[in-house]
C-alpha cells in the first residue's frame, strides 16, 4: 500500500516532473482569482494522478490532469475541447511547447511566468534542455504514495473545527500539505528564496501548524513527512513526538522519514500519531485554544456529535 520511493533512484525524474507540474500550476495561477494563502494555485491528488480541479476561463472551465496510469497529460474544457500529450522523456522546453500548443488547440489562450519558482538557479521553461527524464514506474509510485498520504492527511483534517486548508499539492515546493490555523495573526514572515515577499507574507499572515509529505531534494535526499509551526513557539522543537521522528534545525521542521513510516506494522497509525503529536506540540507551545478548535476524527456517514446534544 505504501510503495518504496528512494529519492536517489528517481531523482532525475522527480526534478523534471516538478518543473512540468510548475508549468501546469502556473496556468492555474494565471487564470484563477487569488484566494487566501495561495490556496488557488495547488494541484490535487486524483484517481489517476494530479489534477488542477476546475480553472475558470471567462464563463467556461478548464481542467488539466497528469495521468500517471496512462502516462499522459490531459486537458479538457467545458466547451468540449480535449487533448493530450504523452508523459515520456522530453526536455522541459519540449513539454512547455507541447503544453502551449495543446491549450491553443482547445481554445485556451494564457500567458504564464516562464521562470520556475522556489528552485535554485532556475532556467526559464522555454530554455530548459537540461531536465528531460521521465521513468513511468517511478512517476506511478510517486502518485501512489501521494494518494495514500492524501487519504491519511484528509482523515487528520477532520479532527479540527477551526480554519484549516484543503489537502493540496504545492508545485513550488513539490509537497502535499494541510495547514491548521489558531485564528490569531502572525508576525510578518521573512523572505523565502524563489518566492515574492508579498506572496510569502500573505501565505503566513496567521499562526499555523502545518504538516505534509515531501519527496526530498539534493539537500535532503529522502522522502519524508514533515511538520512545522509559524511562528515557531518557544519549546516547540524540544517537544516529545512520535518515535522515529526528529527535529531538523536546518529546516525548522519535525521530520518522519518515509522509509521509517512504511517499515512498521501499521504505517497509517504511525503517520496519524506523527501528525497529532506535532500539532499538539505546536498548539500547546503556542497556547492555542485547543478545547474550542478540536473534535474527534470523522467517521463516514456519521454527523459530528455536538456537546449537549445527547
């Protein structure tokens, strides 16, 4: 259920795929009205891969999906237009050109920022002939991990009554995330490389406890679940959390390596414990009103029982 995902085995595909998802994500960014905390830009795990959900185009709708079963990118419009391009080894420049042509064929005109986000030394999409890897098996395993992580994160999300984000995939950081809010404003966030300061500060305008799944990078070459708080309250990093997790000071996050999670008898239970204990660490250290913000995890077809309702 939780397949192996060793970063070193699919690093080149991961880097290329991140850039491809950024092209699709920037189409959504260019067409969708701004929503608090940049919630209008992510992709979402789907039954076949990663999709945009409906994107408004005037009075019509566009949807784009990475299909990691048939290995193709599909675009559909509410006017009936539909087309696809293969997911196969090709440069970012080739993918960008094919993507642009595909949208034109189904009647979508859009201009995007051609510079990748949150990536060191970014190469504009039309000029990137360096990144061109695509291993279908690796992409499929990546999606299967996202699907399982999405399922557990959505269950965790049900245990919170306060403001909470959807479970969504941010193509800038290439991670799946869910964020809980205390309800209180936060201090202005410092600059984040590769992001406009206004975007960063709007995203972190209020206190958060955030968690998710990340595939890793050259600086941290392993898939991992993570959790952090902003602003980080005193004592947070010293809190007792799930065995196997640790605080990584260079990232300012608790991390539970994916291989540690998938190696235990009940991976779901360990992951839920990690999400719960790191949230509790943030909420307790930050003096959140936990009594009014929390509730039991949801059960299918069972309405939440209210206090005093019998």
